[in-house]
C-alpha cells in the first residue's frame, strides 16, 4: 500500500511565523503535490515537483515555497504566515504512469492567528 | 470561471436509491477524469477514473464521460449510509496535474 504521511495533523501558528509542512511518501513516486482545501473552493494546487530539486508553481503559489532535496520528501514553506493561509493542506504523490492516480496524505489543518 | 464545476449539492438520497453526481470541465485538452470520495475530516481517496467516452462500471459505481459535451458523471446505485461523503471530480491534462471541482456532499438517509 502506498503511504503518504504528513508531519502534523493540526498546527497553530502566529502571523509572521515561518511554517514548515513536511510530506513523506514511501513508494518511490517521482511526482509530489501540495494542495490547500477550503470550503466551496475545492482543492487548489500550490506547487508540485516531478523530480528531486525540481519544482513548478501551481495555481496559487503566492506566499509559499517548496523544497525537495530527497525523492521521498516534499516540504511546503510559508515564509511569513498570514491569517488567509489558515486552511487544510494536503500532500499527494503520483507514480509516473498513465493512470494518474494521486495518493493523498491525511492532511494538516493549519490555523494562523 | 472554474475549470471543473460540480453540482453544488448537498444531495440527500434515501438508502437504496441512485445518487447522481454531475461535473463539467472547460479545458478541452483534459484527457483523464477522476472521482474521489472524501469522508469528513479525511483525505480524498480515488474511487473511479475514466478516459474514454461512454460508461465505466465498478461495483455500485458507474462513471460516464461525454467529451463532446465536456461532461462527466458518477452514479451510485443502491446507495448506502457509508456512501455519505463529499465527492470530488477532477480532470487531468496529461501533465500529471489535476484540476478539482469544489465537491458535492452526499447524504444517504437510512
């Protein structure tokens, strides 16, 4: 079974703090994704990575950066957290294949006060 | 305009009935389509994917795709209380990225 884990289920941070969200997958998948999920808006892609040290912006990259130093690990960084970044953050991974199935981690609910 | 639109719901159906979920997409380059189920407080899990026009059946679930109309649907037959969840429609364009709809919440009444 593919396993995607995220470092925290719940996180509370203060405005202006630097926040690190970590995602680890154990299936040697090339592609990894960070989404945020907000009521009524669905999942929106923040960044994705198709290989180590490679990254591409998604639909809403502003205020975020990412790091992928190892194939299994993909980190999302909020350089200076703001209240509008309060959200559920979901990581996903995908093996390069035709079927395109993304496997999701359990999510991190981040609250920025 | 959102790339993927779903009927807003919520959708309430009695146990044993058919739940019908609809999704339209705007990008004609979309090649693959996915239905994810998300229980409250949990992460999405894939239940169906479809690439070709027509129907695809898997147990009680049937996905339908009409590329000319840019329309995807999911039918849940013999709905069970365990089917109560939010269903997310997603479209892929072959570059491993997916565009998700906002989801439709289904409640199956016992």
